[in-house]
């Protein structure tokens, strides 16, 4: 058990170091030697857990899906669930270097061998599942195409977080995301139901 715990701690240390470098300089700018130096581990320890820099990147790409428990959210999918999910991801971008690295790697998917397009597809699928449930509940207009709406939301989120990063270091990301939803809700929700949804999300406040 002690050996297993040490191995898990080493893996975590390597991922944290890789996330720090990928977040700072991107996939191409980060070298394995830099990651090793920041992690303070041997090359053998790194290769025990990850066969290549590409495998490290792939592992980090999956980090974004652990910020908000997607499986738990989809136990009660709906429009507010989609709003809360987007705010949870935004919170992760502000507070978790692994999430920031993950998002950067997705955007730079052409930089490494295994494309990260599946991450976009997973975002879209999560949003689409929420919108399908919302439409079934009467919370979306009948003429709304859920998959196209999911693509719009994911694309908008990507652009918003990038501009927020450039302009304010993402300090205003929550406000920008709230504004996006406040503009979008009246166009996709029947007027009598708009008041049911909080564009700022309903997640517990940050500590």
C-alpha cells in the first residue's frame, strides 16, 4: 500500500509539473527536461507512468472533465445543469492549473500527435444531453435544435475564456459567462419560463 501511495504521489507530482509548463508555454514550448526539473523526479520515474510527452498531454486533457462531475450532473440533466456545468469549468480555469493546461492543450490540438478533438465532442455531447432534457421538460423553445445549440455554447465558451484570459487573466470570466447566458436565455427559452434559470449558475460559492 505504501509503495502504491508513493507511486500515485509521484504521478501526481509529474502531472502538476507538466500542467505548469503546458499552461505557461504550451505543448511545443514545454520540454521533458523542464517538466522533470520542475517535478524533481528521475527520467525513469516519469517513463514508469508516462511513455511520452504526448501521453502526458492526453492525461491532462481529461482533467477538465473531473472539475465538475459530469456523470453526477447528468443524473439530472437540464438547462440549468448546462449553465452550472459551464460555470464549474470556468471556476476550474481560474483556480486549477491542470484545467488551464488541459484547455490550452485542447485549443493547441494540432501540436501533438493525438488530436484532442474528442474533448470538444465530449463538451458538446454533455451540453446536448442537457438541452435535450430541457427541451423535453418544455424549458426550450420547440424550434431549438439542441445539437446546434450545444455547438454554439461550446464555441462561445471557448472564445469567451480566451478573450478573458488575454484581457484580464480570467478574473472576469464568471461575469462574461453570466452575460453570455443572460443574452442567450431569452432567445431559447419560452418567455414564461425564463425566470426559472439563473445565468450566474447555482453552484455553491467558492471558499
